[in-house]
C-alpha cells in the first residue's frame, strides 16, 4: 500500500509528459488564434488527468462517477495513442524535409507543411478513434474456421467449438453487452464452448452481476474456461470459484475426456503463462494438463490463454491449441509489436505438429477502440486433414 502513492504519482507524471510532447510538437505549428490554442491545451491537460484516473478508478468499487471517469479516460487513452503515433510519424517527415534542405535541394515552404500536417494529425486521430469506437462497441462478427486434424475419425468430423476470449467485463463492458454475446454464441449450437481467459477486469464483488449472463451459455458438452493474466490481477481464486457456480468447467492444468458419438475427444486447459508470478501452485503446465489422458482419444485440444504456451505444448501430443490474449493488436500500430512477445498475433497457424488458433478477442481492454483488428466470436470446426478442407 505504501507504494500506491508513488505509482499514482508516476502515472500522472508519465501522462502529463506524454500529452505535453503532443501539445509541444503540434499546437504551436497550428498557428491558431490564442483562444483556440488555450482550449486545446486545456483539453490536453484534462486528458492527461483523465487517463491515469481511469486506470486507477477501474480498480475501485463501481459507481456512476467512477464509470463516467473510466469512459472518458479510456476514450482519451485511445485518442492520445493515435495522436502520439501520428505525431511521431509527422516528426520523421519533417526531419526528412530538413535533411533534404541541408543538401541544397529546394523544398516547399516548411512553415505551411508544418501547419497543415499538424492539422491532419489532429483530424486523422479523431477519425481513427471514432471509427475504432464504433468497431469496438458493435456486435462481434462470427468467424468460421476449419481445422484439419490428422487421422480424425468420422465420428469427430464436423465437431464444432465456439470460442470467445478477452471479453474484459469491467468499467465499459457490462451485463447487457455480455448478454448479447451469449445469445450470439448459443445461436451457433456448438458442441462445446471455449472461453480462453481475460474475462474480467475487476473483483467478484463488483462484477458478479455483470458476468451472470454466462450462466445461460449452452452447448452439448458444456463450457470450458481457462484463466488469463487479467484474472490474476482481479483475484483469480475468487473468480474460479464464482465461475464454477455459473456452470463453467474451469480447467487448471487438467483435462476432461468427452465421449462424442462413439469417439473420445480430450479437452485440456492450462493456467495463464504468467500465473506462477501470482501463485506458484498455478504454474502453467501443458504436460500435466494431459497426463493420464485416455490413450485411445482420437483428438486432443488445449485451451491456453497466451499463444506462447505452444512451445511447451507442442511435444505433449495435442492437435490444436486455442488461445487469445493478443486482441490481434486491438488497434494499429500496436499489432506490429505483438510479435515481440507472442509467436502469433491472430488466426490459424501451424507450429511443427500442432495447430494453433488465436482469437482477436471478443471484447477489448482499456480504450473502447478497435482499428484493423476486428473483434470476433470464433466458430471452429474439426475436419479430416485429407478431406481437402483447411
């Protein structure tokens, strides 16, 4: 607790520096009337306060005030993110013009370029943020994916999985939104439902009513859940207990064997890749998850929140790993940085003998913004590898 004031101070100083750089590089070049300049600076200062306030307030009990601050702060976070990126690109462009001018080659009037480019940064950031807001808040698309499995028996041909991931129920995603997702998932009539982590951003006490719609999830073989890193930020043990009361089958480095039309399918689930940092007993272990699984099982599926779990899973005999975590980058250009931590960003990929599908996520974290990385509900279908379908 003694560190909390320092963390709060650090967040506000970082936010002020971040916003100050944008204002310093853009607003003087606008050559706007003084009144407009003062208003723009005031908005930047307000945003610089709202962004850390939203991050801090999202950990507090929910109220009308904290929710309003969260909405405003996270919206500003998305806007300022685009402003910062476009400001950096603008700086590179102006630097290139300056270097060309040093060579003696004639260049257009840099004063005019600086003015119009700063205006374009402001307008472009606003447009991207508004489009991203619309994309984040609309109903996710259902993505159909066929996964070819070697030696898949006829009984499992066409076995379907509805995957949802990274919903992030919290300050800006609440019960009505989740209820709509549940209706979409149930309409798929999948054989099983997989929820691959990061369901919540907040404690059970605050969010229990808002995850209640999960009780209505329906599939032939049930709904399976594995923890994501955000569960551990939010009190994983309490969430695990609560989700079980809603009828979800939480898999903690363990598996179940499903009997489907005379064939056996193993569904294993592991704790989040970073879970041991919060509880050593929850250290992620793909090998332990499938230990003593039926040897006659014709297919094995692993639910793992983070794609990088694949490196330990690949030798454990799994056919398919379902993951999330990346959000597909959520909005550009952050999707370009995901490969620095994860082996894959989104979609279906093959790693040695193991298929992996990474969901772009059904909700969003932080800014209500998706640009270039649409949200999804994934409807996966197992097919025989020699059937020509992929």
